[in-house]
C-alpha cells in the first residue's frame, strides 16, 4: 500500500494537473485487478491462493472497481455468494462515498481551507 501511495505522489509530480487521490485510485484499482487475475490463475493451476480477506482488503482500500472488473472478465468467484455479497456491500459504500464527496465538494473544500487558515 505504501508503494502505491508513493507511486501516486511520483506520478503527480510528472502530471500535477491530476490530483494525487486520482492517481492512487487508478493504481489501487489496477493492482486489485491484477491480484484478482493472479488468484484466478492460481485457482486454475491448483496453486496457493490469495486469501479472500486480502481480496476484500484491496477492495476496501479503493480497488473495488478493479475487483468488479476482474470478477466480470475472469468470471472469478462468481459462485461464492458470500464473497460477492461482501464485494457488493463494499461497492455500495464506495459508490455512495464518491457521490457524497462530489455532491459536497465545495463545502468540503471550504472546510479544508478554513483548517489551513
């Protein structure tokens, strides 16, 4: 996780017009997508799997959309109803959070600005 945050700040130095948080969300979603694909590959090859708790953690950390894309593309974990339910709940929480922040962006910016003053 630290590496993804560091990568986000480095990318922001190269292209400062894109906020660090968007770099982070892009990188965590790509990373989560790849972890899900690796788990699918290990599942097919009967190798040691990525624990489900780790898959959920990466989703909670912001990679929920990469997780959903991997589930759809690789048809991974589609028979695990509990796993899909937890992923769905994480997706709902992230979606509501994003809409809340976007709807209240101006007041959030004003509150942050008042903290700096």
